[in-house]
C-alpha cells in the first residue's frame, strides 16, 4: 500500500522504502557486504550493533560509505 511507504535520501538519491525499515534491512537490501561500511543517519555515525534497532523515518538522510583502505 502506498501509505506504507516513506521517502528518504540514500546516498544523495530519493528512495521510497517501507515504513519501519531498519538500517540493517537497508544494508541487506543494497547488498552492502563491506565489513568496513560506515553508515551515517542525518549526519551522525551509527554503530554497526545499532543497525538492527535503528528504524528509518520519513525524510531521513542516509549515507552508506565504503572507505577505501590500503595504499
């Protein structure tokens, strides 16, 4: 149902997702398997242990950052 969707900004692009989606669900949906993944929610770092309990809300801004370690 349309009312079950919310709109967020993910890596600079608008995206419609289901209400009550957690960061863990978004990470899985986007197939972000990099162990070094950094997630920011509204410009605040989210600890990996909090992904499953952090619910995304209407208008939130998320950044999935894959740092390039090495040289």
